[in-house]
């Protein structure tokens, strides 16, 4: 079976920003075997799933078959990691194969993760294990199904090469798509070079790729920054509304597009607590659930610093413009959170005091966030017991519930925004453990549940339940 004649990968990033692209190739995979293929995504991208399953297609998915005219590159970027700046990070174990033009007019990066060491590897082996790549597949697809902007997994391929972590593990490559891989760290890298021409070309590239309206603005680069601030404010509100904890919100993991990227030590919070931390390397709780909006704002401040020369020649004026734009983040985030929380409660506009009282009640009673909001629609239909049974402080719940019911919540509208299923941590771990051992049935069953998160289905009851008591405290790892 030959490659589809329509498979064309553009090299625009490498062509327009050669200073940020190191031409490279994937390391050989001794025995590539397709573990999971995202058929709906492949079809959306105009790729033939049958061909992707073929030996040549699988070789594409690990970077060994490069279509004619494509130029795989490792992308350069900088970044603040846990607050410390590194001027040269880059794709240490990843390659951008190129950009796909989709029939709807959009452009998507085709990107590999775990394809081997690059010049940016910084001592790492450049490889990835099956478990973490399956994690990114299932969690990113769960996020997509929830309607949250995200990179997406096209496929996970076992390489046949063992990877040494705490133990020897089977290796894998993730084929990922994104509207781009431009990050705050990309702008930090360009600024750190001192080449303002490169910084300007990068900004123009970002405008054309993501925020085209900025091109018509009086101050196009300020308008670009405004657009990124808005995109990140909306994204963070969506994370917070479903209890998603990213775990490693470094500036190199903050996208210009507003998509979620990098599903390393991520997890979904169950018992509501703003101090929730899952990442094994986040020893100070910097990226705790409740800190995420503040850290997004901090990351955006770093983007503003990198872009200052583009805002105005006079530094004082540039700082004033940047500050005015950044000050919009908090009200935009607050508005997105308020709108989203009102929708979860089934009302046009939930009073702030009512929402705050609810969150205090949920935290004090260690209530499972996802279960509570889904069951609350039953209360709007006249039976409060399913939600009430999750709360120890019955008097507190009853008083709050009476005030909420007085607003006339719409139960059907609530069910459209409050998921039954999210990628719960114990189920993700179960699927990864089985998948690493060669059994993919639990993974596919989990994907079936989280792929339609708002539709309650018989036979999937365990996928709607929080972790059992004996699951214990949950810790996640980067997988590098």
C-alpha cells in the first residue's frame, strides 16, 4: 500500500523561522507496532486510517517514513521551569514533521514525542515509555470531548525499544497534532537571542497562524498579546471548572493558541480542594489547582517582557501598554469562570456569594467535584438526595440548595455542561498498567466513556465513580 497522494507536509515553521528549527531525524524503531489510532481525528485531517495502519503508515507515525518535501525539525524555545529561566530548552525528544492543511482551511502541526535525542536533549535519552504516551492520548482526548482547547493524539506506536526509567519499560512514540507548537517560551527564546528581526518574524508568524484579527489593529503586536491573554483566560477557566490540574505550567507549556499542551504530571481533582497537587516534582505546590490562574498570569507577564521591543520603541511606553493589556487577564478570567459556573448551576447568572458559599461547602466536606455537579441536576428536577448524600453538612447543603433552587435552575442545561465521566486517576492508571503489559482493552473502554462525557450510559457506572478508598494519595510523574 503506497502513501496517499494527498499527504503533504508543509515546512512553513522551518522556512520562516530557520533560527528556531534544527533539522533532525527520528531514531530507528526496531519493531514499530501501532497501539492505538485516533480514527476520527485521522479522517478529520484527511488521512486514510487504513494507510496509517499499514507498515509505511506506522513508519510515518514514528518518523521513519518522511513524505517527499517534508523537513522534520526540533523546535527551539526557552522557558521558566518552576520559576527558573533556561534560555535554551527546545524539543529534547520531539520532532515537528510538518504542517497539514486541512479541508476546513485550518493548519495542524504533525509532531512526534519520544522519537529520540535531539541537540536540545540536555542529557536525557530522548525516548518515551508506553504508559506516559497512553496517558497523553486518553487525557487529551478526554479534554477534547469536554470541549476544552487541546493538542490531540493521533496515535501511539510501540517502538520495540526498551526505555530505562525506575525500571525497564517498553518504549513508544506519540504522534500529536496541534494548531501550532508556538509557546511563551518561543518568544522568550527569540528575545534572548537579541535578534529583534527574529522576534518580529515570530510575532508575525503567530498572528497569521492564530490571531489574524491582530493584523488589522493599530498596534498589531499589542493586539497579538491581547489575544493570547484572552485565550489563556478562557482556557484556565475551563480547566478550573472541570477540576483539571496541569501539574507543570512552565512558560514552555503555555501556548500562544490557547490550547492545552503537555500531559505529563496532569490529573483530575476529585475531592474539591484548591491546594490539590499531583505532580511528584512540584514539591512546593507552585502549580496546585488553586494557583493555576495566577501562574497563567505570571507566564503571560513573561510573554509581555519578551515582546516589549515590539510594543513601542520607548521602553516606558512599551511597559505601560503591556501592563494595560495584562490587567485584562483577571477580569476576563473572572468573567469566564462566572459564566461557566452559572452554566454548571443551570442559571443565567449565579450570584458570586452563592458560588463562593458552595465552594467552601464542597471543600469542607471533601466532596467529589464531578459527581456533585452532575447529581445536582437531579435536585433541580425535585430530588436533592443524590447530591445531598455527598455532603456531611446536611444543614449547610439544605440552606444553600434552597437559595439556589429559588433561581429556577434548568436541569437539562446543567446536564449539557456537567460531565458524567472524566479521565479519573485510578482508571487512567489501570488502563496504563494494562496497556504497558500489552492489554489495551481497559484503555479502549476508558476512551469509550470519556469520549462522550455528558451522555450517561448503562454499563459504565464505575467510570462515573471516584477512586476507592484504598487507591490512596495520587502522584503523577513526567515520564522523562
